């Protein structure tokens, strides 16, 4: 590490401090909490694959009403993804973490007590608002991680989402046949409550404190990290990147740093959004929106199609109508395709730091496209599940890499806002997806549904090729000018 000198004394930047602290026990604890949040989000989203057919049967709903339940959750996620990002960027990552945990845990449990369809969709919509805070967890974890092997650690973080999907499939298999869908909702809310309880052990990220001029507080956090990791901070004084690059005739003071960074602190929600469309970021922002839309549309399409093609509800090619409570094909097929996310994560872990973010996504988009193509035609059930397994493996790999790439592309001042708005665009895809995956497939229009998924994947893959930069091995930027 090259220690810089300003006014005769050694200084170091935040990135140099994080590199010196390394990845150790402290980051492992941060990973565990952020991963719990990701797991809770995955469980609350995956539950939609199971409760729809049972709610429909119990309350005599139409297919459109069944689809609308899912659509309302994603409508809530659309609101939450925008709101929590702005809250987190302006008031701190911990404020975002607490707000998300409170909203999600309370309304996830209340959903289990819903006496009718109207209250169920209202409660699930508010749950969706809480789930829209997923980027807060990933950004919070990312800002504690040194640049070395950041890609692989973000992939490991994404593993918690997959654990959540597998756990939810297992719970549904065990709980619904014995206790019903309400108990599944109640049991599945447990990780949300755990995140709320454990919140009180979290701390603010040093990068957020650093960007908002709280250099002393950032230093205290870094010192705590070093102590827990049994490492040492670089010798000297923590200063901003800009100050450390000034000539030795200038002595940086904390008052100067506070003045310099207070401009960032005064950002309003609207100005944060406008920053995403500044000349240096507008291309990145629009391309990310296409990628997130395509990823969400194809991912939730595969998830919902798996349940539709396994529930026995389609009358297009079979006259059988198995009892939903006793037929196990729904649970088995969703469980099998959920397992596909594990090799998808392994693949993304191998590729992301070897060939870079952009090429990783191009490769996996191509493979996912090929897996979905044969599903335009009627095939044996085993072949269908195998193809859905492959498609989900590559799609989750893309989802994971995009989740790493997006916050790396934005500066600290708008990082959570940028990731949140991109996720919000993905939630729009989630709102539309049930109308495609449920309505078209159950209405004997499987070819049309697959065609739409393929178009979304193709457009996303093309968009990746136009991203202006590759972030592999690149330090996180703290200002918009550093992104140019």
C-alpha cells in the first residue's frame, strides 16, 4: 500500500483503509445480516408461487384476480424501491434498514390473518413496499467490502436469496398440505422479524459517513472493523480522495472536508433522481433499466410458469384436475427449479471476476435464451422441468451479476437511489409478468408467453453490450465526476 503524504504527514483514503482492514470476521457478520434480509425478501416473493392457486380455490377467484394478487405485490415493490433508495441515500443506510424491517415484518404477518381477498391484496401490497428495500441490504453490505474480490463476495451475498427460495419451497411442501396457506404466510414472516430484532446490532457504513463529511465517525467504524478483523489501519490520517491528491502546501482540515461534503448531504429526493440523468450517468441509467426489466420479467416468468405448468389447472392438453392440497407435483417441480439457482450462482461466481461483469451477462443471456426456446412447443413434463431448470439457472446468474454491477456503476451519493430505481423498473416487469405467465399459459397461449420472454432476454443482452465501462477490479466512486 502506497501511503500518501500531505503537509508532511501520512494520509490514507477510505479505499486504502478498507483494503488494509481486509475481509474478515466483521464483514462476515455484516454478510449474515444483509443475507438474512435477502433471504426474507426471497421467501416473501416466492410465496406467491404457492398461495395463488389455494386462495383462488378458497375464495372462488378468477384467474385474473389470482394474477392481480401478485401484481399488487410488485406494485408495492415499485413504490418501495424508489422510496427506500432515496431515504437511504439522504438519511443513512441504517434508517433504510430499520424502516424496511418494520414494514415487512408487520404486514407479512398480518397477511396470514386476512379475512377476505381485498385485505389480502392490500396487506401484500404493503409487504411489497417493504420488499422494495432489497437494494438497501446489498448496498449496505457492498460498502463494507474492499475492492479485492468484491465480485465473488457479492455473489456469496446473492446466495442468501437462493437459500430463501429453496427454504420457501420446502416450507410450502411441508406446511400447506397439513396446515394451509395461512400458516405458510405466518411461518414465512419469521426471517422478517429476525431482521427487525437484529437491526439493533448494525452500524452505519464508513463510506456513507465519509461521503457526508463525518470523517471522525468513519474512522471510528474503520477502527472497530480492524479490531474485530485483528488487522490494522494504515498509519496517518483518514482524508477524502480529493484532499489526499492536493499538493503538500495545503493542509486538509475536518472543517474543510465537512464543507466540501455538505453539498452532497443537501440533496433532495428529486435532485437524486435528476443526478441519474446527468450527462455522465444517463446512458448507464437507461441501459440498467432495460436489463433490470428483462431480468425480472424472465425470472418471475419462469417461477410462475413452473407453478402454472405443475398445478394441473391448464386444460389445454390434459383433462385431469388433481387436488391442489394433495398433489405434490407443484411442490416438487418448484423445489427442483429452485435448486437450479445454486449452479447459477456458482457459474456467476466463476465468471464475474474472470471475464468481467459485461461478458458474464452476455454469456448467460445467450444460454438462457436457448433453454427457453423449445418451451414454445408442447413437450414431456420431464423435458419441460429440465428446460425450466436450465433457464432459471442462467437467469439467476444474470440477476446476480446485474445486482453487483448496478451499485458499482453509481457514485456513493446516489448509489442506493440508482439501484432502487433500477429495481423499481424491474418491479414494473413483475407487475406485468403474471398477466403473461399466468393468463397466457393457462389460456393455452404458451408460445406467445415464451416469445415475450425471449424478446425481453434478447433486448437485455443487447443493452449489456452498450454499457460504457467494466467495473471488474475498479474502486467504487464517491462522486459523479469520478464516473466520467
